[in-house]
């Protein structure tokens, strides 16, 4: 059996997890909206057409914030198309995903869905085909109480109360050649600054996210962020990061290492943002919004292929996630948690069907993907202070010979100070790991619960016919041996251990 040690000391805290770290993403893409969260006529649909089977899974998942309406979709979207009487809304040929957009679901439907799902809306404005004034107009429509043309229009549309959207994205992936209205860093930075200026004049207390690079592999990576932040530093709170993790052929070890790139990506953007602050002699710190992230590779080559006939809500990018995918997903999630001092928002892309946490059949069933469970566990139990732990463990080699740790872990002291949750991904496929907890300054009372998710078949996935093939089971016990807590972490597994906590000077 392999050995590992984790050192835990409550005197060393990285930061506190922001609830927005446990966010997701809904875009007008494939069956994410139509046939996903919204399907009038479905057996579980309520009077507004919201699927209640999906709604129950969203609540179970613990999503806190959802980004909308895109994504690539937003860069060609006229928000006015999606408000007012539905029978008067225009049908459009949608150029981001080569589909027909009916506009049956729009801003007000999304806000009502968020209220019913008990989560916060995160809105994106179109800075592809539109500009600063249109961004200001959407804010006025959503957030002004009344007495203006657009707020009164919202009243007439049946929504007298303002939507009170706090968090706004200034466009999406504006550096990308596939983006409608793509721009240079200077062009985008200038437009984002002016859009932010108008929006803040209208409502000073909103929070704004500037677009970072659409991926770490972009030729302009890091320089794009520098230029954009030079333009927008004084008017935004966040810079965005987007990252998708891919497996190439059967290279499982390289795939496991994809999650480690998340930490490097974050550290590099923090360095750029703090460099911009340093040139200003500013104490302000730009926070990070990792507002698109997930495993995605099986359907990625078909992402922008033209769809004959401009179909409505085609079944595209519907990745079925395996146990192996869940390990990479879980390790990336723990990396975000361990960077909670700077990553204050994050959105798994996407919520339903499209590389989704949840899958559905149109007219039929809904079920949980393998990646659903690590997200749920983290949302349930990673709320609190993240400890700056130290892990000593075995390593594995990627294809280029670089070594990566077998164990990825995060430890979180609960907000009430009464419990500690330890999350572990074991990327050793062959051996369980005998894990010793080296506790300094704290004592653990008892093991409240433990959960493990693993499979002898790393290619196993949950499907409509077998929706619970991969799911958590009760984990191993924790024992005290030679004065130290000992845990067993199974090979190729996601594990959570939850302990009661009391002060180190308390009587045993």
C-alpha cells in the first residue's frame, strides 16, 4: 500500500470560499435551455414550463450562481428578442451554434427560473455586435425599479420588481477568432471600460467581470489580460478565465495532469493582475472568475460544425462523463478551492445536457452525471476556511516526464467551526493510499461520515438506462494509530471525510 501524509494547522488559512465558487452556466446552446431546464409539456413541467425533475437536481447539486445567456451565444444576441409576449418574439438564425433560436425563453424567464431554483443570476452583455449603450439598457431593464422607459417596459412585461442582478460579465471570449465580433485587446479593453463606465453611472454597486483569454493556449495569453486590465483596472472587480480539460487518445496520465494546469493558469493570471496593480502603486486586487470550466473532449471537434437545416435545440456537445473524467473534474475543483483567496466565482459549463452536470431526455428522464457528485460534495461541505495544507505522497509521470502528485486534496473548516471536511482525489490507479493526518493546533473528535466514488472500470458512465452506475458509497473508516489519524484512500477515487472538531487543548 502506498503512503501519504497531510499536515493540517488551522493557523495557516488560504482564505474563505465564496459561495459563488459553486456556480454553473446556462447558454442557448443545444438542449441546455430547451429540453433541459425549460420544456413546456414535459410531464414534470410547471405552469411556466420549467422541468421540475431538473429543478430538483439543481437544488440537490447546490449550485449558487448561474451565468447566462452565454457563452458564444451572447456575442450575437439581442436581449430585446427575448422579452415581451412570447407569441410576438422573433425567430432568428443563431450564428454561434448554427441553430434556430425561437426566443421562447429569455431574460425574464431566466430570472423566474433562478428565483425558483434559489440561486443568483450572473448576466453577460453582448459586446460582440453591440456596445456600451446596449449594455446600459439591459441593466436599466433588469435593475431600475421604475420611472424610466426600460424599467417601465419591464413592468408592462409583468415584472414590477427589479431583478437586482449584481454580477455582470462584459462580453465573452472576445479574443477568440470563433467569437462573433472578436476584437483586439485594445479594442475590447476600451469598449469594456466604456461599458463599465455607463453601467456604473446607472448603478454604482454592481460587480463587473472583464474577459480574459478564452484559453491558456491562446497566442495572446497573458498579454491580452495585461492590456485589458490596463484599460479596465479601475472599473472591474474580476478578470475571467476559461479552461476545458482534454484526454488525447489513451494517455490517462497526461489527462490526470490536466487538473494541475488549473493552478498554474490561476497563478499566472494573478501575477499579471498584480503587475498591473503594482504599476499603479494600487492596493486593489483583481479577483478571478473561472466562469467556464469542465472536462470536454469527445464532442469538442463538432463544436462549431454547421447544422443542416438550422434545427431548434439540436442534441449537440452531449458528453457522457466517465469515472476517469470525474477524477480530473474533482482534482480541478479542489484546485479552485485551494485558490479561494483569488478565485471568487466559478461556473461549470454547463448545467444541463451540454457537457452538463445533469442529463435529460427530451420528454423523458433526468439523471446525474459522474461529475455531479464531486460538485455536490464540495458545495455541501467546502463552505468555510480553506487550510493551507501540505501533502507528501507518491508521484506519477506525464508524457513529457514531469512528475505530479498522486493525491490532490483540500481541507475546509466549516463556517460554524464545528467540523472539518477533507477532500481527496487519488490518482494512483493501482494502489490504495494509507493516508496519515499530521494535526497541529487541532484535534478531531470523531468521523461523522465518509464517502467514496470509484469504479473498477474507469470508462464507466451514467446513462438513461443505468443512471446510478457510478455514485458515491460509504467510504472507509478512520482510525487512530500511534496517536495519528489514519485513512485509507482507494485507487482511482474521489473521497470525502468529515470530522467533528474541537480545540487542541481540550481533554481527550
